[in-house]
C-alpha cells in the first residue's frame, strides 16, 4: 500500500492488481526482485 501511495503522490497512476502489488513489494523486500527489475515492472504498468 505504501508503494502505491508513494507512486500516486509522484503522479503515477497504476493498474496494479492486489496480487501483483504484494508479489512485487514482497519480492523487493526479500531480495528476490532487484530495484532495476521493479522499475521495469512498474514502468510497464504506467498509464
């Protein structure tokens, strides 16, 4: 949720489903998803 609010405050409008958001946040937190990969995932969802 914090990620979505942070992106929203920066003007980003998302189309994340809950599962995708949780997977991304937990993946970054666990070190399974790099910051570069998370940026690519986030950019691909940008509207």
